[in-house]
């Protein structure tokens, strides 16, 4: 059977499964819509959380980032995994014990203020739309290549599918859909990784293959060979980092703390029956996530080796089929600068980019936006980082069914997270703004309708951001984490662990953290991209890591303002105590 036919079958069957599950488990009440009725098994919830968590950035973009950044790409691995541990231990059980539907619910009640709730909703919408832009772009890339349509059309198709199961099913539909999506995406990620590890090193386990010798008789280890090959082509060594220590620390920290403030991940812990189940489901999610995250460095290294071996110094006339396939979608390109008919892949940019669109001059990682060659560089090959995982099976000449499986897995990853984010946006608008703030008399039916209308509007905005993305997938997602770290995390953390933090402090902190971080990212990425170099950055910290400074500003402003204003009421102090102290601990802790 032809590969394209297999792709249609695999993708069609997986979508039929998702939509079938969404219809079977569609939400009948607001509790179903927001928290899946609050009765999800911890193992099931762990799997759904893993799918929600492992977005297009994890599945499609992370290994591609590691493939091109080498050592510098490790910040994404460390930050995202470490952040999950922080979330599981520090926040999840307490938030579940608090027992509300959403993050603004917690902030609004804990800080006894409608204004705090509204500020939290604004922060949440900022974060979610920044994040969702990356997911919709991921959907567009997968559809454009595998269903042979333009990226714009791919995003539109993705919007339609997410609309069906997010708007119909709510959290109940999404939870069970995400369990199916996790199974599809992890199988789709691991199978080609086993194949490619075996082809490159003779060891089928990719985590071990990365530390093995290459199968070419040279006796060299994988990373040794990669360092040598890249240096021969003018690149820096794969195992050396170019980022400063402070920048690596700040990006890792921003990703960790941002994880713990991500609303679509936190809301998953409201779907289990009790607080102890929140810890269990966090543990299970970590196991399910680790499967992919420990495999990504190997996939990144193997794909870079395979890419160089199949492209560099090859005749364009005899170029492999996969190259022409991706070229048709402007995600890979060749410019013959020396008229020898060969594709020469070297350090440097093959083309001059369009900085007014991407915010960056001639960097890899956006759709090819210009056919104007970069005369200063010998490099003739442009490759979008986001295609590496998707193109991997084709580059390694794997069977058609593996390619079809990866197409289904990439879509599962992007769509599961997009659906979770859309639900967070719609519930924050319908539940937190309408029901809890502006229209407390609204009926449950009216609230459910408002949630569905908000989800529809959110899908339209997300689609627009997917068609005109502000950067490449994982980088866009990194900005969302920075915004979450600078705005929501300190408010949630102090809400649980400080009895003296009041509403004035929390609001001032959230606003200052968000404004500073967003302003810094906006200036260096959009207003003045030419200044986006280490010499111009504050303390040498890049826009991806600036969320840490925003977080410190948030904490500092919040503490200073709370010291100068009235303490929280006694019932709020008791509420904080009740969240932290286990049931049955007696009155000894009440003071």
C-alpha cells in the first residue's frame, strides 16, 4: 500500500476515534465541562495530563531544537521535566484540596477580590494564546506535508477538528480523548526512535544508543562523530554550548517555574476525586512524560547525523524523495550558489529572512519567507527545525506505516494541548468573568453556552496565530512559560504558602511581572529585533529566560505592597491553613 494512502488511513482512524470518544463522553453539566465531573482515575488522569503536557513543542519541535542547538537545547529538557516535578510536589495537591474549577477561581477566592480574579484571567489569556499559537502552527506543518495542502489550509482543518471535540465534550470529552492521543503519540514517537537507533548504532534502545558507537566501523561514539562532522562543515561542536551560564540558568528556571504556573496543566489536577489522587496522577504523568523526554536527545542527535549524510554534497537531481516532499511546503529549500548542482550544507544561513514578519533576520526555524540568497554564507540548504521529527522516518527510509504513524502522532500531540488550552480560555471567560464576576445570576445552561461561544472565538484567534506565528514552535512556547512564571506562579505559590499575602500585593505583583516580561519580549522580538543580541540583554538574559526576572519583580512588588496594606481577613488565613494541613491533624495546627 502507498505511504500516502496509509497516512490517510492512520490519520482518519485516529480522528474518528477522538471524535467518537468526544461524542460518547460529551459534557452534560458545567462540572463535566470544566473538570470532567471530578471523578477521573489517577492513572487515566496521568496519561491525559501527559498528552496535555506533551504538545507540538515536545513532539515536533524539541528534538528538532536539540538536533540544531546541541548542548544549548538541553535547557528545554531540564526546564520542562524539572518544572513538572515542582508542580507535582508544590502546587497540585494543595490546589486540588482547595477544590475549585480554575486557576482564577483559586486566585479570586484566596485573594478575596474580583479584581484579582480578572487580572488572573488576563494573565491566563495572554499565556494561553501565546502557547496555542505554537500548537496551531504544529498542526499546520503536519497537515501541509502529510495531507498535501498549504500550511494555512492545514491550520483551518485543525481548527475544525478541535472545535468538534473541545466545544462539544468540554473537559470530560477532552480527558478521554487525550488518553487515546497519548497512546497514539507515544507509540508514534518511540517506534521510529527504535528503528533509527538500531540503524545508526545497532542498539534498538535510543537512550542507550546515544551513548553507543556508530555502526560505520569507525569505532567512534555517536556524539564524537557528530562533533567531528559538524566542525568539518563549519559549525560549532554539538556538545559545546554557546549560551552564557546565567542565560542557561534563567531559561531553565523560567521553563520550570512557568510549568508550575501553566493553567491548562494545573486544571488537570481538579479532575481527580481527592488531593492524594492529585499527587498520584502527577507521579504517573511523570512516568508517561519521561518515556518521550528521555528519548528526545537521541532522536535529535540521530536525525542530525542522518540529515547531513543524506543531504550534504548530494546531487539535487538525485535528491531523496523526502527532500522534494518537504520542499513543496517551503519547509526545506536549496539555492545553488556555486552552480555545481550539489546541495552543500554548511554553517550560516542559506537565505535572507524577512525580519518584519519573524522578528529575526535570516534565522532557521520559520517557513521559507524569502528566496533571496544570503551572499555572505556558503550554505545552500535551508531547513526548518520543526520538520526534523516528522521527516525522520522518511530520511531513514523506514516503512510507510511508520511515516503514517508519525503523522497521526504529531497531530495527536498538537491537538491534545490545543484542546486543553481552548478549554482553559473558554472556562476562564464563562466561569471566572461571567459567572463569578459580571453575571452571577446566569443559569448553568447559559454558562455552558457562553463557554462554548468563548471556545469558538478562541479557536478563531488561535487559527490566526497559527497561520502568522511569532517565531518557531518551541520558541513561542518558551515565551508562554516566561509569562506564566512572571505572572501566575508567584500568586499561586504565595496563595498557598503565605498567610500574610493580601489582595493588593497579589494584584500589583501579577501586573508588574506580566507587564515587564511581555514588554521585554515584545521589544527584543518585535519592536527592535536587531538589538536581540547578548550585549543588549539585561544581565545577558535572553527573552526566553527573562520570565525569571519578571517572577522576582512579581515577588518583590507583592511583598512590598502587602507590607504597606491591610492584612488578609481571618477567614482567609484559616482557608490557607485548611489547604495545607491534612484532614484529621487536629487543632494543634490551627494557630
